[in-house]
């Protein structure tokens, strides 16, 4: 019996040591490793393969063309270039000031060379008119086609029909300065009302529904020209200037800090049909403009591919 105990005791000690050592070994088994369940490696090569997201800040003015262009650019930058895009709605004056101060990287609806010339002059040396997004813009006073007036010169003769008012938009818009110049230049006995783009189009819709005369500050591109039969009043004195173009306006250092964004803008431009289609879709939809813009991208992938081709 004593002999058996002498044999068992060493065996028990060996077994206990084996158990203790097994508790110090790694938990993963060979089957875990084979099935991909082993703990993930934290190697630098894995991290290097992950794209880095950069934040882009873009100012937006509550104009239909600006909303359409900005949301289109936003979804392309996010979906194709892994940017995080932050947009902020502000008036025209503050948006230029914010780009000049570097708070915003870009504004995508600069009407040049005339409409926003005062902002470009004010912030000269602090902002840059970078790329041309759209050509063939037009500003002026707009009336429904059924109105029996064809020129700004004739408005005074019909003052009572229009209640002596021109429905404008936000006070900082370049077209409002042009309208004030026209009132003075043509000696119009009219009051220019400050409102906003949506308020102006709502007033226009109400007047058209009741076939009443109305005159508003209007511009192309705008979805309202596709929705209603409208006309620009002749402007013999050229207070609203000639046809212009829409340019991106960027802060200093933009191209160096955001090279993919800059390269995209170098390629990016919209035709009249493309912009009119996007603006109409946004106006007719109850969905967020970003959602509508993403659907537009899916339907116009060939065009999008030409804008992003070759950019790395």
C-alpha cells in the first residue's frame, strides 16, 4: 500500500503542474485560427490599407440652383472620395465672409463676373474663383407670360396692376442690388420687397393660380421656368447685365489641402438639361435634397464617371 502511494504522489504533482501551465497558454486554438476567429492583428499594414476620411465644409445659400449643385457634389465626394461633407445654410454675404476666413472650404454658386462682383472685390486676396460649374446664367425681372408687359421701361404704366411692388428674395443676393439699380435707373415707382427664394416662388405660384399680374426677381437656371410659362422683361439699360456663369469659390490653400476635391471640380460642369432635371426632381420631391441627388447620380452614372475619372 505504501509502495502504491509513493507512485501516485509524483503522478498527482505532474498532473497539477500540467494544468497550471495550460492556464498560461494562449486561448485561441488551431481551429479558431483556421476559421478566421483568431484575435485580429493590430499591424500597421492593416491600418495603412484603410482610407482616411477628410472633412469638407461647404456653405449653401437657400437658392434652388445652389441647393441642387451642393447636394450633388456632396454625395459624390462622400461616396467616391470618402470625404465627410458638412453643409451650412447661410445668406450670400456671410457665405463669402466664411470662405474668406477659412471657416468654409468652398461655396459652389458664385455668379460671375457681375452679380457677385462686390463680394469678390471685398474679399480680394482671401478667396479664389476656382472652376466653372455652369455657363449661361441670366438675371432679371420676371413675369408670367400672360402679363401684357414686355419691358422694364413699361412697368410704371401698369403700377396699379402690380400693386406697386416687385417680389424679391434675400437682401444679400446680388440680384437684389441689380433690382435696386434698375428701380433707380428706370425711375420705377415700385417697392422692392425682401423675402427669400421659396417665398418668392410661393407668391409666383399663387398669382399664376389666380392669373394675376406679378413681377419678381428671377434667374436662370431655376426650376420655375420648367414649371410655368414665364418671361424676362427686356432690360435695355443692362442693369441686370449679360449672361454669366456659375463658379466655385474657394478659400486660400484649398487645392493643396483638398487635392481630390480640387481635381473633381476641375472636371465638374453641368449642362442646362442636367441642372434643370436635378432642380426639378428636388423641387417635386418630399425627400431630402441629398436623397434626390444620390438617386440622380445613379441615373446619370456615365456623366459622373467623366467627372471622377483618373482622380486618385
